[in-house]
C-alpha cells in the first residue's frame, strides 16, 4: 500500500536523500518519507527547493515497480490531487494560473530495482523570494485553503491509481494537461512551437529547420 510505512521528520536535509537511503536498505515499495522542513531540498537541474517550515507538502515515495512513464504518471497524479485547472509544464512541473505550484524530482537506481519520487507542493506559502515572486504560487495564494495532511491523503490516493495505470492512459491524461502545447518555447540550443509529447514522453517541437524531440533539459515559454 502506497504511503506505508511512513517516516516523518520535523527537520531533515532532503526527503529524497532519506528515501534513497531507505530504498538502498531494502525498504518496501510504497514507503513514504515526509518532512515539515528541509535544509537541502532540491528540484530538477540541481535547483534548491525552499519553503517555510510547515508551509509545503514535502514528500518522497519509494517505487519498486519502475516504469519509464513514472515521472509522467506522478505529474498526472499531482494534478488530480490539486484544484481543477492545474497543468503540467514539460516534463513535470505543475502549474496553476501559469505559475509553479508543485515540482517533481524522480531519482533512482533501476539496476537495483527502485526509484524515489520526490514531490513538493506549496500549500500555505504566503510570499516567495523576489526571484520567484512572478513565477511561483501556492494553494493559499490561489484562493484555496488546505492543509498538508489533507493534500497528502488526496495525493497518495491519486498516486495509487496512476502509478499502475496503463501506459496509454497515462500519456493521454498527461497530454490533456499539457501547458506547453502550441506555445512558443525556447531551450539552450533552439526555439520553436511545442507540439506535445511522443510515446516515450519526450517533448516534440516544430522548428524552422524541422521537427525535433527533447528528452532532457530546461524549456521556457517565449513571452
């Protein structure tokens, strides 16, 4: 059962680090690590994930049924657990009103049979640092009052459904929430119009030179 056993920290370095250690020590599928506060939380591309104590859902889940669509399935589950209108910015940032509400970081060792799904959701955060003020949001700032434990319960139920859902269903649900579809985007070496994702989850982009696919890296909207 996803979410049990659960290890909770008042303060830790990173829930992903704690979950990785547990996975390496043979913790079972579905083991959950949560924290009220992190000192070294991180997101994709090595970015720091910071949130005032108790203001965000900070969790990492051990998954031993590794599938290549795991990051996509996790993003769909987060959207289903949060308010209607949430979208996914490829590959798995969750947006509400074109601002980042949640982030997902999947790490693992497939050769050892495990992955860790790290999820951070801004719940009651009332303000963000200046560099994030225009791009981040929380449930409270979006007009939704909720608490960490209620959101956690909804998210675990959604993960239970989606992590084992058929591949075609995961892809269809992800595509239905694609925030970049038909939008002008840029990345380190090019720019074009986002045209959805392929069967592997790679981003399809139409450029002046033809169609390309991106399977990693940062993609930004052209405003």
